[in-house]
C-alpha cells in the first residue's frame, strides 16, 4: 500500500486586515471554520512517538482530540481536551504552542507542525455551552476536605478545577471585583476576549468551585485565618502584579505608566469605552513602549488602537525578543515602529512636568548572560532623544509583597517569589502550596496552569493522608 503523502501546508488562521483592526479592540484572529479545522487536523500523521503530549504542560491527549476533529466529532474533541485542561479557549489563544507541543511535533522537522493551538481554540469555541451541561467526564465522590485557592488566574483556576474533579470542596479567593486575574487585567481583548475568559471560569464554577471576590490576602484575610476557618490546604496562585521599573531620572513623571497600570485601565476597566465606562486614560500622540516581551506588545498594540503612533524600544535585537513571533509580526503589520539595540537612560519633561521625551543610548551585543541571550553593552557617545508624550514601561513583574508580610512560615527568594518544590508546588509552610508567577516570576499562562495542576495532585495526596 502506497504511503500517504505528508501535507506540509498549514491552514492559515484567518484574521482582520491590519488597517481595520487598528481601529477596534475586536479579536484579531477570527478562527478556523469547521472545514479549516478538519483540513488542518487531517495533516496529523498519527505518529507513534506522541511527542506533542510530552510537550504540553497540562498533558492534553493531543493525537486523540485531533483525530476527533479530523472526523468532525467536535463534541468528542471537546471532551478529550477537558479531561486535562479546564481552560482550552484561553490556551488555544495565548499558549506559546510554537515552543511547546508544536515544537516537538514530528512535522516540525519539516517546519510545518500541525497547528495544535488553533485546533484547540476551534474546539473550545465550537460549543462552549455544552461544557456547562455537566458532560465533562466523571468526578470523584465528594470528600469532606476543604481547600482554599488564593487567586483566580490560570494557576488558581486550574488547581481549583482539578481539586473539584477529585471530589474536594474548593473556594477561590480573588482580590479584584471580577475573576480571571491576569487573564482579565493583563491580556487585551483583541488577543483574548473577556467573554471567553468568563465562559471558562463558568465551567470551573460548574464543577462546584465557589469564587469569593474582593478578598485580598494579607488585608481582608490571612493564610492562618483560612486554616482556623476549617480549610485543610491552601494554594497560592496570586501571580506577580508588582511592576519593575528602569530606575532612571523622571520615571515618576506624569505620562509614564507601568504596563500593569496601562493594561489594567484598558482591559479590566475598559478605558477605551470612556465615558461609557468610568475610567479615563490620557493617551499621548507619540507613545514609547520599553520592553520586548508579550506584555510590551500588548501595551504597544493597545496604544495604537487608542490613536497613538507607537515606538517599541528594546535593548537587544529582534532575534532576542522574548515575545511570540506572531505578536511581533502583528505589531509590525499594525504600523508599530521598533528601535532595537536601544536602551532608555532618562526621561525628559516639559514645563508642566509631563513627559516629553526619552533619552536613549544605542547598544551592541556582547557575550551571553544568565538568560542565554547576548548581553547588551552600551555604545559610547550614541545618546539621542526620542520625543514622546507618553511612555509605558514593560520590563516584567514581581509578586506583591502583601503575601510575604502576612504569612509567617513561608520562605521567599530575593526576587520576592515564594520558594516551592519544583514538581509539587509544596512550600515550606505546612499545608500551603504555590504555583505560577508567584513562584517563577513572570512566565506563561500554560506554565502557570501546569504548576496548578501538579499542585492539585499533591494536595489530593496530602488530604488523603489526613
């Protein structure tokens, strides 16, 4: 029998044209049709290696769900994914599949891996109401054990969903007025629609998880108080919401934002709908964004949609940017300018003390540093000023120190992250686990989900021993 010919033509993801999407906050990628999905799924060669499963931090049975898509059984595909992933509509949009499951796909050797993330997104969007009807696989018998999950971001939601499936009573405590954590305040609507986030959260609720809003760990309650209230285990998934800054002259001037504040105003408080929503946001005509990660791209692309001309300033080269290639390409298509090998050294202000420019220095690349990327080295005499009437600093984040101040017994690293076992999330405080950005610092949604899932397994083991 003749061997089937390998199809190396990935089905392109339809998306809004760049000129149109600059004018709105609607989702850029419009998603596969059913025919697109079946055609892309048919490219899977059903290899025996199944490297894609090993490459997935939450161990989705990727070959099985793709096989179901191939035959048009999208409901079965949804069931398969949801066995191990409570948030597929989110993962299919923001997970860096190109460096994980798709990177180890057998067809990646031919530079044409199956578009696993796009297929996951399609399945999640196909029949979102179906998942709320309880057809999501059997749950373990109800236990009498109570677990508190602090934070409703990706690690907390995943941990809560896994524990609920294992039969435990789970309550999530969220500091904001809406659940979702960084999924709500950090990632723009055009990349991750908030209706998708809330659909996934409603699925977690449907498993029996309770969510308490406006509950700030270290202020309205402490971890020790949770134990006194009858919780037998606690999972910390509070993320890393404290922004890092450049520590340069005039950085506190009006018009200089952290990416956290800017994106929170835009995403969570919908400043782009002012005055319909009560969050004003003064946006400059010339905006400088400092940084080269996904958050920098999110900030830059949001500013463009608010009418600004945007320049991204990054101290390394394009090849060293940590942002997803897809996001960089989208930003370039939307007219965003990039200044590579450039580093800010001070901000300038006008007579009203408002930011008016950013003095920068050109850089060259030296030997690799601890990150494995070549270290940026200043070029003498290369200073210049970039005019701007607004600047957004997107250099990463650290965990909020509130937890550290209110949780005796926890151990913290110098960066403010919680010290926890790499494989289980167990901290040095009895009965407390942690995962996601509070342990690793700024990382990916899917890595946080993997940590939440691993912690849930170990919490279940611990509860069984009580």
